[in-house]
């Protein structure tokens, strides 16, 4: 048999006699090395199976109720469980429950209380436009109607509505003109009274005496009821 194998190796693989003998010596070792991992794995698997079976037996034995156990021991175990449960509930009661705090609300500021800094909170209003609104409000002496804000140059109705949404409107006159005491120049400083209109008013006052009420202004033929109603809130007689 050995002679046949040596002859086979020399004929089909071109081995020399020495190489053929060396191959026959090495080949069984290669086969053994190939089989060793599989054998080791089988042994390990068997060992794991035995360990798992022992674990199952121990678990089943631990869970199985023993009818021969003394009643006192069972009662003591029950009392211990109840005490443990009660202690757990007490701990749960003492743990404070976190509550999410509500978002704090801002103070309500009316439009007549705002300044150029607060107005910049409104979308669409920057430093220039906010300064223009405050300046006009101060020159006119405060607003008695919400629509007066639309007289500010560059302010759209949409942005004006946002102003009053954030800063509610409340009629507030902060300054009035003493029409019987000022001169034409001082009177014309009010945005609603032009220089020409101021001259006519002062000339009429000098000719006919102090004004008593808004009706006296209607005696000046260039003025109509709408014009008088516009300036009336800002005039002192």
C-alpha cells in the first residue's frame, strides 16, 4: 500500500522519492490539525449543554413549592415581602414629582408707554422707524385714535396692527396747546397746524379776542368741522 502511494505521488505530482516520503509523513498531521477545532467545538458544546441542563434543574427546583415547608417560615416570608412593598411605596411617596414650570408672561405695556427700544420688538420696525413713531407721537401730543399711527411716514397698516397687538392702544393726550397764549410760530410747531393756518388763527384772535371753544375756530371761513375736530383734543381754550 505504501509503495502504491509513493508511486502515485511520483507519477501524478512529479514528486521525487524523498518528497513523496516527506508528504506522507506531513499529510496525517495536516488532517489532524484540520479535525482538532471541530473536535474541540463538539466537546465544548457538550459541556455547555450539560451546564445548561444543570441550570434548568436548579431553577426548576428553586421555583417549585415545597408543601413540607413550615407555615411560620411561609408567613415570615410573606410579612417580609409586605414590609418591603410598604417601604417601597413610602419611598415612592417621598420622592418629589417634578413639574414643568410655565413660561412667564411679560408685563402689559400700552402703546402710549412705549419708547423707541420697546417698539423694535415688533416685526418690521427697526431703530429708524421706531424713532419716527415716538417723535411723531410726542409732537402731536399723544394719540386719541389708533388710526393716527398710520400718519407716520413709512409705516404700513400691517405693521401698525402688529404694534397694537403687542402694545394695546389706549387714548392718552400728553400735551395740549394754549391757543390763547402762544404765537404763530409756537402754534405751527404742532403737526396738525401749518404755518399759514397758525397765522390766520393768531390774526383772528388779535382781531376778535380769545377763543372760547372749538366753535370759534369755525368762524374762520377756511376751517371746516373735520379740521377742527382733528385739532380739538390738543387745544386748550
